[in-house]
C-alpha cells in the first residue's frame, strides 16, 4: 500500500462522513419547512417556503451522485474521482447554505459554520482556506439579498414603512452593515480554530503515512540482510573449491552456526582491508614498533582462524610469538612466507566471491564507491529520520543512496519512498 492509496482511503472516509452531515442538515431543513407550513413557527421571510425544498434537494444530491457514480469504489474512480467528489461536496454545501441563508437572513448566520466544519476535516489547509474565502463572500452576499427578500415579504420589522410597505434606503443599508459587522467579525475569528483543526488532522495523516514509509524502509533494510535458499546452496557448493585449497570451511561455518551470509561478509571484509593491513604490518617491522606488530598480527590470526585459513593462522601465530619475544630478525626473515600465504588467501577468496557475483561496494555514475555496510548505515539513518518526522533529511539521504545501483527491487522500493515523501510534503 503506497501513500496515494492511504491518501485516497482517508479522503474517501471523510467524504462518507460528510454525506451523513449533509443528510442530517437536509432533515433539519425539512423539519423547519414542515413546521412553517403548519404555522407552528414563523420565519423572517415567506420565500423560505420556496427555497427550503431547493436547499433540501441540493443537500441530498451528493448522496445520489455518490451511489450512481460509484464513488464508493476507490479503485474505480481513482484519485481524480475522489478529489472531484470532495470539491463537489464542499461546493454543494456552500450553495445550499447560501440558498438557505438568503431566505432566513441573519438568523442563519451561524449556519455558515457548516461548510467550514466539513472543509476542516479534509486534512488540507488549502481546502480550508478556499472554503473560508467562499463562505465569507457567500455570507455577505446572502445577507444583503435577504434584505431584499425581507422588504419584498414586508416582514423585516426594522425596515421603514412607506405606504404600508417596508422599503430599503441607504440609511437602512448602513444600519444593516453595522448589524452584520459583529457577526462577520465572529465568523472571521473562528477561522483560526478551523485552521487549527485542519492542521491537526493533516499532521495525523502525515504521521500515519510516515509510519508506513518507516515500515517500508525497515523492509528494504531487512532485504539487504537476507539471501534466498538457492543462493545459500550455491555458496555451499562453491565453498568446496575453498576446501580443496586447504581452507577449513566446515570448522569456520560451525563456529558461526552455519551462517553462510555471515561467512561471506567476513570474506568481503577480509578482502577489502587486506591490502591496507598488509602495508601497515610491514611498516611496523622495526625494533621500537615490534609490540605493535605483535598486536596487529594477532588480529590477523583471529580473522584467519575465523575464515578457516589454517596455514595463515599458524604462520600469524608464529609471528605473534616471535614479535612479543622481541626477535626482530626472525620476524623479518619469515615475512615473505606470511605475505605469500596472505596474498594466496586473498586470491582464493577473490575467485570464490567472483564466482558468486558478490561485491562489497556499490559505485555511482561518477565512479564514487560506498561500502554496503555504509550504505546500510545510511539507510538506517533515513529510517530513523522518518520516525522523528524529519522528512527532508530522510529524502536527502535516500536521494544520495539512489545514486548507487545495488539491486533493482531495492532501488524501486527506495524510489517509491522518495516519491511518497515528495507527495507528502505537497499535501
């Protein structure tokens, strides 16, 4: 499941909730309309008797479109369909409230909060801001239209009478503006609240998707550490080549519980550092650095023993003992034997690794190399950045890692994560 699917599922769920709200609103209007017909309640304008049915139809249209257009099936309508229905819902709610408030006037000032309540559920600050702008315009326009209908209905008590009919004048319009101003200020003052609700829902959505991305990063990191059974079998077959060349593979694997992957990692590490280590060791063949030589050759003995290199292990042990004993001449005299066995081991391991198609580094288009271990460490950093909602840092790290082609499936997963982060930052 990718980010777009999560996005659509959340938006579709909100659309369903908004449909319920619109239907409830339609029921309230029907209730008021029926009571006004029965003269149980009196309303400011007689035009309400005609606009109420229109308002109800508008509020019920989205439900009809939702079922007829199969907008309940995300896989069919896709992102465009879901986003279109979202805009349609908000637009219908604004138009319906406009029709309703024209005939009910300032008594329905609070009803303009309804489209804002809908919009702020869509975890999109852009939707909330656009809806608020439309509501402000609709609020002001509907109020002054209601003055006209109120005069026409002869039913606004604060309008002056002229020959038995109430009329509009500049003075009355000015008074109406003053009357509207407090309501308009209150409506505008509510915007920060709606915006805060939107920010909160948007943050929750981002957290949800970041959790998904972090999980994808975990999978990718795990894939780097897993080999298929066929590969393990192939390794064990080709390890017979090492056994024939006096490398004790069975003992080496037994020491690491038969973990072929770990053995391959030891081989790659050994090959990657042998040239440098050999130069370091040779530079210590001096009387005043003989103890350091002993410590270094001890480390070589341990690694050689772990890899099953019996000859190199024995030779390294001999050099270690003589170095600690201070026998510089003996160590120097046997250096060529140690160096030869070391190089021979490297040649054997190089042939083995080449036959498996393994390598211990990746290379970008410019020839820059990075070890798989370092690559994995950086991927782990990106995963940790996602956990703490540092999307920009995670994206930067992943973009750098994508320069190194390690595996087509892993690259595809990382590209998807980066695309999801980019989409997330746009939301």
